[in-house]
C-alpha cells in the first residue's frame, strides 16, 4: 500500500500514521520528522531548514524531494509506505509522481483529513511528543496514559512541545497550508486517488473511517 496523507497541521495525520504502521507493517515517512532529525543531528541540511521551520514556512522543494527519494530507496519502503506531510506543494506532488512512475510503483490513494479550522489551533496547542520514543499525545484529546506510554521501552515519558507548535507560528503554518497545500486535493482528485475522511472525533472512530476509505473498492 502506497499512500499519501493530506491535511492541515493538527488534522491527525501523524497520529493515524502511527496506528496504521502498527496494523499494516509499512513505514511512516514523515518529512517533518526527517527534517527534525537533521536539525537534531546538526547536519548542513538541518542548519538550513531550522530557521524556515521555526518561521512556519516550507523548506524548498528540491531539498524535500531529495530527502524523500533517499528515504523511499530504503529496503523497508519496498512493500509500501505512508507519506505524512509530503507532498505539500504541487511541484512536490509532480516530483513524487515522476519518482514513483520511474519504478512502476504508483500511489494507491491520497487521503485528505478534513477538520474544522477552529479545532486545528486547539489540537496543535495541546500536542506533545515523547522525547524518547517519538509518540505523539495531546493534553486535550489524547493524554499520555499512566503508566508510561511506550510499554517500558522508553521509561517515563518526557513530553515536549515542538517549537513550531507555539501559537504565533501556528497561524502562519495554517495560512501556508491554505495557500500551498490545499490545492493538492484537486491534483489527486483529477487522478482519481483522493479519499476524504471526516477527521474529527476520537482516535478509534477516525481510524475506522480511514480503514474504510482505504479498503479496496469493488
Ligand atoms: P510537520 O511535522 O509535517 O508539521 O512539518 C514541520 C515543518 O517542517 C513544516 O512546517 C515545514 O517547515 C517543514 N516541512 C515538513 N514537510 C515539508 C514538506 N513536504 N515541504 C516543505 N516543508 C516541509
């Protein structure tokens, strides 16, 4: 299964990706996570990307496409993948299409996570990531369980807020989404790949809608 998750920041793409990874055994490829790893490791790419990310803007298409090309060449992506937060612009979507056409592995679907814009800011402001295992929680809607979430893998969760989840940056990220990423719904609709889901509601409900949207159509 090769799928793209589309949706505004805070629409639940990352959380649902993590659930799908567990069920289907295909990797989540999050360009945001890949970029944050570069920032953490202090690579040249990470140093360039950090100020752009902190400002809530998009990293340039060539950098992103190069990073994705490298990631999709890894053995674990051979059976499929979930692209989370990529593509975010029409040139990225075109680049992906060419990349996959060249290896004869086209996308199966692009799922659009539909969430009321008023809810997005609240979801993002409550988002916390476990510094050890990378799992994402939400102090409003999906608080970390007690005892710790990672089944003992990482011990006591150390929850942190991403720098770009601060209120002042969130407004910019939502505006960038509207301008640059929202048009991708039309791009995938034209190709017959778009599946929209209502992404409001509790986690299992949204997961069930997602599974229904991804079920083979006959
Ligand atoms: P995310 O974790 O997907 O919300 O991404 C965090 C930040 O990383 C974004 O606000 C952008 O600055 C950058 N980023 C992630 N994915 C992309 C992408 N596909 N294209 C451009 N910038 C990206």
